[in-house]
C-alpha cells in the first residue's frame, strides 16, 4: 500500500500550532490565553511595583516603594471561568481580583486571596468594603503548596462565585452586590515589600 505524506508546508504549520498550543496551555475549545508568555500585552500596570516577564512566567515583585500594585486586564469580564497557576517565591501575599475597577492603586471589587499558608488562599475578600465575605475552612489550609506551582480556578456567573485550589473546591457562595457588578480582572501585589509571585497559563472562558 502506498503511503501518503503531507506536504512540507502543512507539516510546518501543524508543528507551529502544536508549539503555540503548548506554550499558552490553550488546548480546549472556547478558552483564551490572557498572558502570551512574552510581554504584558492586554494588561495595564497600576502603581510602582514591578511586573515583568521572565522565562515565560509573569512575575510580580515588590519595588522600592513597597506599596500595593496591580496588573489589570484592559478588557472587562463579567461571567467567566478562569484558570491560572502561581508560585510564591517570597512571602506570596497577592490575589486575583474580578469585576473590579481601579483609580490609581485604589481598587473596588472582589479578591480571590493568594497568600502564605494559613491565610485563606481561595477565599473571597472585598477591598475598601465589607472585608472578608467567605474564608476557607480551616481543614483546607494544607492544600496550598508553598514554594511550588499551584493551580487556582475561579468561576463567576451572575451572583455566584466558586473557587478551587489544586482541584479542591474552596468556596461556593452567592452575593447580590457581586451579581450587579462588572469590571476587569487584576493581579495584586500586597504592600509591605519582600513579595515575589510567579504566574503562568492564565486561561479564561467567557460564560
């Protein structure tokens, strides 16, 4: 039986698509990558803290001012499923905001906590508002892997918010105020200095 071979240009195209898919992690239909692995295209820096790309990772690091800093999407997202990975190299006090708005480094919205062990990573906090809305159960504090890559998932649909850390559901609750809001997604670096967190494979599906 005679074998059929693909033309060289088709093989090159398939190889390029394979490499691009592996780099962004975007292999499922309907998902889009918010971070391209090379620069901060699609994002806006708020504040003087450091945001940069190194070894295909998005890095947030305390600057000399040791203040709050944010990296926010240019586009707004209301109903979505977000997946990302993070690694806390130093301190790790950070977070992922959703349906938020910013004026300088003053943010209005809701944060999925990313913090050192024992500090409710995966819980929901309302900045400049009601404070903690939902903390995680005490028996789930050991799910965070300090100094290693962790997977965080956030699903926001209408007034319901669900989070998962390393595949384990952390919170699941509804809030009318959240349901009425809209805004951007933003990564945070906490004030105080000494913080360094790496991010990668930031994928989003609009619902």
